[in-house]
C-alpha cells in the first residue's frame, strides 16, 4: 500500500507540475509574441522619419542603398527595407537582402515561413518601411524560457518521491503497528491490541479487534478447561476400571468371557491413552514452550530414548545417535520439549515397520531427527498429518493427536517441525525433524 500510494501521489504531482509548466510555457509564448511585436512596431515607427529623411537627402539612384557601408558591422536581429509604391527597395539595413521582402505594401503585420514583418506607411502612401524579425529568434527565446520551467522539475522528481515516501511512511506507521500487533495474536497470545498511540481513525478497528479477541479468549479458555478437567477427572475412574478388568481377567478361566474381558481391557487402555493426549493437548495450547533459562536438551533425548527402550514391546526397536560434541542448549521449556519428542518417538514406534528400528539422531546443527521404516506417505497426506484426529492410511492404533501436539509445542518453542517421506538415505519410511 505504501508503494502504491507513493507511486500514485508522485505520478499525480509530476503530472500536475508538467501541466502547470506547459500552461506557463503557452502563456509565456503569448507574452513573448506581444513583446516582440510591440518592439517590432515601435522600431518601425521610430525608424520611419529617419530613413525617409535620409532618402530625400541622397541623390536619386536606381540601386538600393545599403546602410552602414562604412564602419564596424554587427549582427542584427531586426532588419528593414524602405520601398516605394512600386515595390522597389530604396534603402535597407546592412544585414538585410537587397531583394524585396515577401510582404504586401500595407500597414500591419505579416508572417512568412521564416520572419514576422511589420510595415509602416509614409509620405501619403508612397513609401513603405518594412521591419522583419526572424522567427528563429522567437523560438529560441521560447525554448530557453520553457527549459527554465521544465529542467528544475527533473531535479524535483526524485526529491518529491523521497518526500512523498517519507510522508506516506510516517502517516501509515500506525497502520503497520496495528497490523503487526494483530499478526502477533494467535492461540497462545490473545492479549488486547490496545489503542495507545493510534490515531482516532484506527481506534474503532483496534477496539473491535480487542472485543473479538476477548470473546475468542473466553471461548478457548472454556474449551481448554473443559478438555483438561474432563481428561483429568477421567483418569482415576479409567484406571480403577482397568485395574478391576485386569483382576477379572486373572480370575476368569480361558474362554469367551475372558476374551471379552481382554477386549474391555484394550478399550480402557485406549481410553486412558486418549485422556493422556487430551491433557497434553491442553498443556500445548496453554502456551508452554519458551523458557527464560537455557537448558541442554541432549540429556532429555537420552532419557526419553532409554525410557521407551525399557518397555518390553520396544526392546531392540530404538537406536540413538548423538553426534560427538553435540550440545542443544536452548531457551525452551523442558516439559514442552519432552512431550513433543515423546509423541514423535511414540508415533514412529506405533506406525513404523517392526522390521527396521526407529532411529533418533541429535545433530550439531540443532536438529533432532526421528525416523522409522514403513510405507511411503504421499505428499498430500504429509501436509495434513498435523491436523487433529487426522490419521494416515494405517491399521495401527492411535488417537490422531500426537503429531498435532508435537507441531504445536515445537512452534511454541520457536522451532520448526518438518516431515519427509521416504526418510533420508532410504527408499521408504517416514522422518520427522525438529529444527531450532
């Protein structure tokens, strides 16, 4: 918008300047013509009695007499001829041609392609003094006068662009401030924009945005509180039901009843897992991620990897590679980082192929890579994996929240989460990379 305003305002200003200069040049041309015509007429009237008197004092001759035959000659802008009623030239100035001027013998102005001529009559219409002014001189004066109007504009154009840019930028500064403030608001920052320092024209917009943010903040807080409370309250009864079901399985003999009890146990475990994910999602949306204290994340990566390896189902399925000298010291919340990495490793173990191990790599470039084997995921599905409750084409169990929670937390920590399929240095699999 600043560029468009600057271009349009500068263009309009330059257009008006050139139009005004052009109009001034036209007016100047008319004034020059009046001045030159007046000088031409006055010169003829002043010369006429002198020339006529000089002619009568000289001897009659058939050849025209040239003035200033002796003495220092000089260039003339105005030339003249004295002619009789038959058109013969009796006398002419030293720069004038001896041939008669191409102008009628009557008082007034007359234009030829090269000169403007004024004729004055004397001695009862028997003598005619014709004074000519070259049009080239008028055009030269007009051109020089027009250049004095237009040439300064060439210097004023860049100055005007700089002035317009400065004025527009300063005038639109409150709009940019309001834009940046609104752009900084998201699910983790719903604080009021405020109206301090904004002009009256933007106060209404800022006030409306603050009202909208207040309503949104209230709605999100209610949803988060409901989800967190529900998940928290469900954990105890789910754990109790799961314990009772496991005791029932131990007491029942092999048969259909025990099989149904195992199905109930599986369903309760999935429900407990979902409640845990909802609690993690609630924490992720509460804004955790950035810390004012720097911590080394490598020990957290080691601890989480060892924790997953201790589970019987994951034995031999995890490998950890920490490059020598790697130190991931960042100002991030340890809990947020642990939740994000836990979800990535858990996702790789659940959906990855059991034939190839899940690799966790911590690099010196500040990246943490979690990769697993398995079928290649199409690019169209990769872009949707961070959508809540969105699952790829897999038969494995899951809530569809793990990658969404990880993406939210990594974004809160100021990092990026990138997905790739197939994984690096292989033809299949899936790879998730956290970059700080």
